[in-house]
């Protein structure tokens, strides 16, 4: 089960998609540094399955705004149903090495860390909650 959130802007008589993101529940089976618990069972979490912005809004901060909205939705879901992490699985295979590093840098800027056993990145829900409380 997943939910896709779409950001639009009205342009004359049309709505133009500015970007979107998809969140879904997942189980993280990779080892998370500093986490206790059985890896065999995994950690209930959420995955930011896709985050994309319209190329026409590149450089405007819209990607960061979409990520911020995804964080709010993730914390709300975790408050209602539990969960320990938000993970991202960036599509590095479609990028040049420079593009992949740029994408990793984007997520690191918002507190995500690399999962050593995969290409995925993660941040704890408790970290996200603290960040939201500080704003």
C-alpha cells in the first residue's frame, strides 16, 4: 500500500504538476548503526519510494519543499501506526557518478545516512520528529 502526493500549480486554465512523492510502509532488514533489535524480523519503517520535481522548477527549492512535506507525512504516519526509519532508495543506476553523488549530498543535507549493506539511505523517525519540533 502506498500513497502518492502531487504538487500542482495553476497556470492559466491548467494545473501543472510541479512534483510528487510516494510514501509506503516497509521493513528495513539492513543493519542500522546503533540500532537494537532483531534484524531477522526487520524494522518497521517507511520508504520514500519516489520524489521527483518538474525540470522547469529546478533550482527553486521545490525538491526540498517536497521532501519537507514527505517528512511531515511520515511523522504523522509513524505517530499513528509506529515506525523507526524513513528510507530512500535513490535511482542511482539512471545517473552519472556525479549525478548520484549530487543526489546523495541532497539527502545528507537533510540528515540521511548511507546504509552500508545497500544503496539505500535512512534517517530515524525520532530525528525527523525533533527537526519538526525545532521549526
